[in-house]
C-alpha cells in the first residue's frame, strides 16, 4: 500500500502506538541485560540496577533507531511509519542527531501528546509517512529545472537528480561546472554561472557572475 504524509494528530497516535511496542522491546532488552550487569557490577545495589538498566537500554535503543537505522524501529516497522523531511528527503545525520538530542533531553515526554507533533519532530522538521496518511505522497524532491532559452533549450534536470553536498541538494550551472553540474554553452555564460541549493524545500539561487551583471533582466550580486 502507498504511504502518504500523515496528519500530525494521526502521526502522533501512530507514533505513540509504535512507542508502546518499542517500550516492550526495551523492557525485554533490560531484562536480558540485568543478570550480566548484576554479575559485572556487584558493587551496585540491585534496586539501582533495576532503575538504571531500562533507562540505559532506552537511550541505546533510541541511538540505534535514530542514527543507525534511519528512523526505523520495531514499532515503526510494525505500523509501517517512515520519517521524512518536509521536502521529501530522508532525514540527514544532522536532523537525526538533533531529534535524538532533544528527545533524550526530554526523555521523549513531548511524544506522549495525542493531538500534535512532538517538540523534537517540529524542531527537526520531520513529517511521517504511513498507509493511514491523508496527505500527498512525497517524492525525493519535487519539481525540475528546465532551460527555456539559448542553445540548451529544453534541457531539464529533476530536483531529485541534483547532486548532494553536506546533505543538501546542490547544483552548479555554467560552461565548466564539473562532472555533477549542468553544462550550458551559450556565449555570456561563465564557467561557474550560478549555483542552486535546495534547503528545507526552498530553492536558493546564488549568482556566480561578477557584481552588477544583468541576470534575467534584474541586477544580481554575489552572495
């Protein structure tokens, strides 16, 4: 079944259900690890170990599911919930770490809300895909860049095919943009004519020409 963007309230309920499954997995981990910890750390009181082991296992579980599996956990896999950025990309390392940091600092308590997204999801810019979604299906990146005049008229490149740099879509346009750029051969096109970046769903254009050159009938300056 196709997964689409899930409304925040629905996503919150699905994540809470997935979290319940994950909590059972963490309890099982702690129960298995307790005898080993008790044997290796005999100087600690059993009561302290009983309190500490679930918390330690929880933090380890969060680290593995957020940083190593790309957001997949046992509970989310069971309910087919998948994280995405708002522009459709899979969350990068920085976003995943930001979410993990805020989630750990709050012990995940803001994720207990039933009608709104958790604070760490809002801060990291997460949306959730599921088979219960009522929104639109996300693509890796929506839209395309198309040349409308000059020798390369008609040449098109989908945003999803843009090369990545530092986790962001990044395209160089010019006569000699490099192997991963868009080559234009018209007179007046500089070697590094412009760059396009896609940041949080927004297209940011930087003019690569000398200051004051006319670009699309408007004076552009370097940034």
